[in-house]
C-alpha cells in the first residue's frame, strides 16, 4: 500500500496550477450517454475516480479515446451494450449512481448497484429514485440493485426533500430527454451543477435556472455532440490555500474559478490571510499564526463539507478555540482520532468538534480514512514537527491530481513510498 512521507515545518511558497474539478468531470462524462454523437471533454483531471468512471462507461458500451492523462477525453455512445453498473465498480466510487438518470432516459432501462454506506455516512439515494419515479419510471430494488424502467420519462414537478448534488444532476440529465417540462425544486446550487448544465445546453438541452434552487428542463427529442471544458476544482484550490495559510506561506493559484470559493476565502480572511484575486487566480499570504475560525458546513453557497477536514487541520495549530459543526454527513470526523495522534486537542460531541489550538503538532504515523480526511492529514503533516507518514493514500488519489508533485513545487518535503 502506498504512503506519503512528509517532513513538516516548511513554509509553502510558490505557484500551483489547479486541475479540472472531479465533481464536475464525473457527471459531465456521464452526460455522453445521452447522445449517439461524439462528446469531447477537456480539462478532465487525472484521478482514480475518473479512471473508474471511464472503465464503467466503457463497460456499458461507450467508445472512449483519451490522452494518457485523460485531459482530453472523447466519448461516443452509439449503442449501449450493457445497461448495468456492477457492485464491484460502484462500491469504489459512489458517483457511479450518475449513470442512472442518463442511461434510463437514453435506453429506457438501467440496472445500477445500490452504493451502500461509506466511511463518512449512510448516504442513501432515495431522492434520485423518488425523482425518477415522479417522472414515470418503474423502479424496483432487487438483490442490491436499482432496476429502473421507463419507455419514455415524462416531465413533472419534483420537490426534493433534501438538497442533493448528484441527485439534482441525475434528475437534470434524465429530464433533458423526457417529454414535456420538468421543474426540480429545492435543487442543489453547487457550481458543478452549472458546469453540467452548460455541457448539456451545448448538447442541445433546454435548461434554465441551474445554480438556483429551481431548475426547469424542457425535454427535447434528442441531444447532439459537443465540446466542453470542465471547470476548475474549487476543493483542490481550497485545500492548497489552507495548506498555504496553515504553513504561514505565500502561494499563488492559477487556473482557478475564484468566484466559486467565496465561503472558504471569507474563512481564510477571518483566520488572518491576506488574499487577492482575479477571475482565474488567487494569491494568499499568511504573515502570522492563523486565528481559529468557527465553521458550519451546509449546501452551496455556504461552507462546503468537502473542506471541513482541511480547515480542522489548520485550526489545530491556530490561536484560539474553534467550533466546527458538520451538518451534511453524519460520520465525517474520522480524521479527528488521527489528528489527536499528532497531539491535536480536539473533542467531539455529536456533529460538533471543538478544537483548542496548540502551537505545534507532532509528526506521527497516521491512516487516511476517506478522501478529504486524507487531505487534512497531509496538511497536518506539512505543519507538524518531524516526520509524518500518511498511510492508505489511495483515498487521496481518488480526488487529488499529483498532490505530492504540486506540494513539492511549493517547497514541501514530501515523497511517495510503496
Ligand atoms: C456530492 C459530492 C461530494 C460532496 C457532497 C456534499 C460528487 C460526486 N460528490 O456527493 O464530494 O461531499 O455532494 O456536498 O459530486 N441524501 C439523502 N438522500 C439522497 C441523496 C442524498 O438522504 O437521495 C443525503 C446524504 O446522505 C447527505 C446529503 O443528503 O447527508 C447530501 O448528499 P449529496 O449532496 O447527495 O452528496 P453526493 O451527491 O453523494
């Protein structure tokens, strides 16, 4: 199993180019299922989740041509040879549920493994199923699989009980080929939804309101090919900014969509960082020890759950006491036990963590438990005294492109070992 070995204590300084967004690339790749034409996707990040998604799309019959780093990926779904996403693939990547909506709309049937729980929580998919049923799909859960059938989906009004990102994406994709108009209320407003909508619109879909909580989709008979550039990854950008701030460094991010990071930038400013930005760049300078910042995760535009663990690492060495409340996932404090092994002073009660800042963390052998928890441990290792070994970094490779190379560019002493 691969590990990262980090010698902590370096101030991170320099420039990093931000990759395409994992959470935008995955749904956009699935959108190719909606047309028999060729769809070209640029700025696809080189990540395990993308490799898994491409393998899954290939398995159902999509012809894929891609560069070695996946950055330019061309997909053609002339015919679908299988309508099934098997458990072996879905269990490693929950986003495989994103095949459900487009495959059902395109082929009239889809058999997708139920993802099951994961390290951070139960993560049901009832909202995806409820929405598709409202559009006329017959759905049975059989032997751990969602079996959905619908000759022709019908537009309708759907009120989502819970704001769900992939739920909204699945329903929006399904609605593009439904007969009539679909209105999705209480939709997720994440920038990745807008990115997907832009790709679908380029393919001929009629979508209004993406980025607001009411999305209207007028169904069309067919979609056509298009070229789309995946938006920059706001979580990767946020992770580097926090690493820069926690190490009292000075960093410059290029190729970033700065307007998608407002909640994170507010918190970094509150922590004492000096931030400047343009449309596609952000610079951060931290002159002093960071100040503790309270935060509460919630759907976009509020503070993202995917950045909670990284900010916790910074709060560990900040001046003061911080309260972090996690409202999205019920078990997303797995990094706490590991941070405590590095001498952090954290107590958890229910969905709230209280972090009392100390002046330094100690390097230790720690275990990554999920994607963003891994990023938090890497940040902790970068600011700790001595050596930190982060084990089980396959989680990290699911969502961060060449993280050790990018951190080395900033002066970090970090290397990968098998
Ligand atoms: C997406 C992101 C993930 C991020 C999360 C929250 C992708 C590929 N992944 O995951 O990185 O952490 O949004 O911003 O985009 N829920 C239900 N029923 C449903 C669907 C969701 O109860 O049918 C609950 C979930 O358990 C969770 C909350 O709703 O508590 C939000 O989940 P959701 O937005 O669906 O997360 P994902 O789309 O899986």
